[in-house]
């Protein structure tokens, strides 16, 4: 960003002034001089107000800078023209003020803004909403007011504050400039992971306690080693019981097998006896079927005899059928012969009649020949008629088209008027689009703040829960400390009493007391000697007392840290809530952030969809406008051509009508179609006559052939009938002889009976075969069963079943006891194994958790160094800034000073750790704090640091490009040499950056030839330029 022009109207001490910074393009270093209070700093208040809607001084707003001498009829305004990345922007702001309106009454004018870009365009885009413009400038420059002041505008005394500020204050500024919030998020992620691991450790302990408590026969409060030994002993005991049960089960299984074998043998015998009874009954049934089987065997014999001779019988049968068929065929052929002879006589009669009509047909052929020769004349007549009809249609169509084009032209003109009116409604569409973009940026900031707020809330809940737990633990620790202290004091008192009792027992007359040295002991102490207290017991109790004290101190420290963290979170929640309400413009303090954000997103999506729809509609209207304009021009051309074509067609139609009247005078038929129809009718009659003669002639020939064929068929059928009758007589004699030779009595009816029942032969054969097989099988089965039973009597199964059931029940009981005991042993072993695995996992988790706690403490800065990960990264960036500042600082201090980051804290806590600045004093040969520099030294050090910070930030932040630097005062504390060196340092700033120095130091006026001089006369200031001639 490079300022080009600044115009102030009734702003501060200026009535109307235009500052043209482009006059200093050839010599970027210039001086802004003037008396104190003349309004030099006001120029930059105006610049800052134009960009960020705020002045450089946090104590005054733009409305308070309205000129005291401003008439109530004029408005105060600031207009800034600047260039950024090759594009010119012009922003005008007017603060809220009272101006004389109609009726000579003061009217409150609200704040106003207008941002134009590109400013040098014929049709620049415009933004007139304050919030939209503010967001647009911030997104454009990637800076807010404070960052702009830090990089480009260094007000009176402000840029020295950065050098002397605390590490926390520097971190806030550097974090914003270098965007290191990422490391804060990493830190929070690690904290969340640590909390998850701690929760996992608690879950492991809960699982371990649950498993140990599941062993009801073992005390779960025992140390892990003793608990495992007790469970192992229990397992050994139950395994010994299990071995005895297994042996008892094996013995009972043998007894059960013996009882089952006896029962099985008896059951088999009883089944055999029952089966024999059933087999004998079945055998009796089979013997009762023997008569029916004999009859079936006779039928089979007769049918088999028939099958051996059925070929001859079937030949006779077929012959009889053929005789019947021949008789029918002879009758049919004789009937057909008679009918065909009659048809032959009728055909000859029809041919004679056709021969009589030949003269009439010849006359028709002559008429057809004449009409055929006249067809070309009829064709020419029809062409003229068609041409005349077509011309009439074209004239009518041309007239209709002419009228439609006139109507269409009127409609297009009316449509173009409507489109122009609709397009006029979209003049604010670009403003709405810019407002939408800025609203999206603002809502994205709100989402980020809401996410931060939720993160802090979750952390607050965790911290509050931890604080509650620590407070509970602290109460227990206080009680434990009291108990340990009392135990220690009681043991110490008991030991002292024992020592006194021992000394009293050793006192004798004339023997010096080891305490007072007296030889008389008139009143020795009466102390009852109690239980002996050893040094180990006393040391152990003292150690417990000391450990309880340490535990109390540790918990108190945790309580203090957690309380501070909760308070810090509360403050951060308040700040984030305020920022979120400000960003969302929430009037209701109790409104729900989530619902508001959801509503804002919904509104923004609806606005975006509406804007897209309007943009699309505008494009469609513009396209339709262009199409209709072209259509209007085309319609006008068509109208002109249509009028000319209409005149030509009417002339052609008149000529055609005359020719048509001349040619149709001597023709018989009115047109070609009727002439062709008459010719076709004549030709049809002639053709029909010829076809009829041909058909009758052909029919006579065919009928003659058919009569001959039928006569041949009759003769052939009569001969075949006589031959077949002779053959059938011989076959009948042969079949009669066969019946006489059969070994059973039968007559001619046998042949029909055998043919009707022959299909039963196979079923009868199968029936006899099955009967014989079943009879043999049943007889063999009866013999086998009699042999197996061997005349043994009936069997009683009841006692044997009772014995087998009793043996089985006893075995099942033993097996159930064994299974239960086996399952219990397996459960004990599983519990023991899981406990051992959980103990191993818990030990590994403890190690990992300790390491992760160390990592989180380091990243979060909870170490002796108080250096968090973000502070470490900022320290790297800041070191780069200091290294960039050192060449200028060396030059400005004649090689005396160099910046260096301090490795030591210059105060308590993280506030004074990590970003503290030392200077190496070459004269003293040692490092010291930058706060120990004198006023002049502090100025040149701050100047070098400010220039370096501006350069480094622009190198790291690709979107930040500030091509101007203004330094307000501070040079009065420099001596002549330091002043000269400071000027040289400013002149060597790379990149052609504009550098303006605001000062009233006379030496600067001599050293800097290019000046913007601010002059004041009775409280009204003006500017003029002093430029060096090149």
C-alpha cells in the first residue's frame, strides 16, 4: 500500500487541504515539518481514519476532530487515494456530525463512507456501507489498525513501547503479525490427548480393581503380588479336587456302560420276539393270495401267446382299414368327375358370349387412343391452373407475412422498453456482491471465534473438574497431614518418656545426674515405661509425616495453578464472547451464539442464492436485449423486402390468368385429372374384357386336364380294391387256423380280448414276481428269528431300565461337579492372566503418560523456562527481526550496540520470558537489557527495530505490502552524529519505500531538502511543498 493523495475538509486544524504524496516519488525520504500543535500528526490521524475508521490515538475518535471553526453548513470529510498491488483505490469517510439542514435546524448526519476501485476506471465499483468497507480494507491490506501502526505509522512515543514492552505484550503483537495461532491449537490438541491418556489410565485402574474384586475368596486390597499368590493357591487347591472328580467320573462311566449293555441285550431279544410274531402273520397273508396269483399266471400265458402272433393279426386289421379307405376314395373321385364335367360345359358357354362383345370393345380402344394424344394439352392446362393458384396463395401469404412482421416489430419494441426498465433495477447489484463477500469474511471470523470459545469452554469444564478433584484430594491430604503429625509427635513423646524412665532407673545416690549433675535425687520423675519405640519406627513415621506435607504442598500448588487457569479461562471466555457479539452485532446479551451463527449462515446462504439469481437474471436480460435489438433490425429489413415482393407477385398473377383462358377453350374435360380418369376408365373396360377372355380360355384347358385325372383315379382304385380283398381272405383263414392250434380254448373274439388287455401284461408279470420274492424273503426271515430266539421266554425290561437310569444320573452329577470346578479354575486363571496383563499395560501407560506430560508441559510453557511452543516460534521470528535490525543499529550507534535475545527472564513468570531484548555494549564488552538505554539510544534502537520488523513481516506475510513508513517525532533526543546516521539509515530502506519524518527539529530541516511544511495562521493550517531541484 502506497498513499497517493490525502484530502482533509474541516478536519482538525485544516479547512481544506490536499496532500499530494506523489510529489515525493523521486526522493522517497521527506520531512513533514511545522510548529508544535500545527497539525502534523493530524495528517496521519486522517490517513488512519480513512483506512480503518479509527485515528492513531485511542483516546480520541474522528468525530472529535471536526474543526472548531467548521461552519454548520459544511461537513467534515477525509479522502485518501492509495495504490495497492497495481490498483488505485479512493476512500472517503465522513464522521457522525451535526449539519444545518432544512428549516435552519441542526440535523444529525450519521457516519458515511464511499470506497471506489479501480479509482482511475470510467466505471469503478463502489462500496458505501461502513462495515463492508472496513472488512474490505482489512482483507485487502491483511492488517488492522494496530498492525498498520506497528508497520507503517509510528506515532509519538508508540514505537519505543515495543522495545521496552514485556514478552507477553511482544508475543501478542508478533503473534498477530506472524499468525502463530496454529501453535496454540497444537498445544490444545496435545492437552486434549493428555487428558484422554489420563482418562485411559483411570479406566485401566478401574478394570484392574473390578477383576481383583471378582475373586471373592481373595482380599482385593492385598498388594498385587500377594493377591496373585493367593489366587494361585486357590487354583492349585481346586485342580487337586478336579483330579479326584475325574477319577470318580471314569469309574462311574464303566458302571453305566455295563448297565446299558445288559439293557441293550434284553431289548434286542424282546424286539426279535415281537418281530417274529409280525413275520408269521405276514406269511399267513401271503399264502391266502395264492389262488389270485394262479389266475394271473394263466392270463400272462395267453397274452404272451398273443404277442408271439400279434403281427399277423395287426396285418389283417390294417388290411380291413385300407379296404374301407379305398371305398371312400372311389366314391369321392366319381363325384368329383361328375362335377368337373358340368363346369366344363359352363365355361364353353361363357367363352361364346365374350366373342359376341368384340366389336364394342374395339370402339372403346379407338376412343382411348384419341384421348391419349390430347393428354399433353391437358397437362399444360393444369400447370397454368396450378401456377395461377400458387400465385394467388403467395400473394395472400405475402400479405399475411407483411402484417405479422409489422405486429412482431411492435412487440419487439415494447419488449425492449420493458427490458431496459428491468435492467435499471440492477444498478446496486455490485454493491450487494461486495457486501456479501465482506459478510462472508465477517462470518468466517465469527466461526473462528465461536470455535475458540467452545475450545475454551471445554478446557474450562476440564479445569473446573480437575480443580474440584484437587480440592477434594487437598482436604484428604490435610487430614492425612494432621494424622501423620500426631502419630509422629505421639511416637516422639513415647520415646522421650522411655528415655526418661531409663535414666530414672539408673539414678543412684552419690551419682551425678546426667541432666543437672546433682548428687541428690530427692524427687526422681515417676514415669511409666511404655512400649519400646525404635529409630526405624520413628524414622518411618517421620518420613510419612514429611511425605504428607509434600503431598499437601503439591496439591496446594495444583489448586493455585488450576484456580489461575480457571480465572484466565473466564477472562478469555468474556473476551471471546464480547468479540463474538461485536462481530455478530448481537444486541441481546443472553442470545445463543450457536443459534445466532446458524441464523447468520442461513441468512447469508439465502442472500448468496438471491444474489446469484439476480446476477443470472441480469445476464439473461442483457442477452435478451441484444437478441431483440438484432431481431428489430431484421424485421424492418423483412418488411421492406415483403412490400416489393407483393407487387411483383400481383403482376405475375395477371399474366398467368390471360394465358390460361386462351388454352382451355377447345378441350372436352375441364382438367388433366378428369381426362386421365376418363382414359383410365376406357382402358379398364378394355383390359377387363381381355382378361376375361384369357381367364375363360385357361379355365377350359384346366377343366379338361382335371376330368382326365379323375378318370385315372377311379380306374386305379377299383383295381387296388379287388387285389386287397383277395389278400384279406387268405389272412382270415390263417388266423382261424392259429386259434384252432392253441393249447387253450378260444374263438375269433380272443383276438379282440387280447388286444384290449395286452397293456396289463407287464403289471401282471411284476405282480407275480413280487409275490414270489416276498414269500421267499418272509420265510427266510421267520427261520432266522426262530434261530436267534432259541426258545427263550418273555423279557421284563423295567428293572434293567431303572438300573441304567440310576447309573446315568450319578455320572451326570459327577460330570456337572467336574465341569463347574473346571470352569471356575479357568475363570481364576483368566482373571489372574488379565490382572497380570493389565499391570504390565498400566506400567507401560504410566511411563508413556509421564513422557507425554513432560511434552505437554514443555509445549505449554509449564517449565522453569516458561517458554511455550508458540513463544519459541515467536522467539525465532523475533530473532530474525533483531538480526535484520542489527546492521542499522550498528550504523546508528557507531558500532557500539547489537541486539540479542535474552536467555534469562527479566521478571517473574511467562510475561517476562522468551522475548526479552538485550543489547551488546561494545564499550563495556557485555550484554545488558535494552531497557537500560538512554532516551536517545532508545530512539535509534527502536527505529532500527521498527524498520526491521516492517521488512521481515512483509517478507513472511505474502499479502502484506506497505510501501510507506511514517515516523512521528523522537529525533529531538539525538545528537548531530546520531541524527545524521538515522537519516542515512532511513534513506537506505530498500524497495523504494516512501519514508516521511514528522518533526520540528531544525537540523532535520537542513538535512532533508524535500519537505511538506505545515503552516498555521490563527488556528487554521495549510500545507506547502519544498522540493529539491534535480
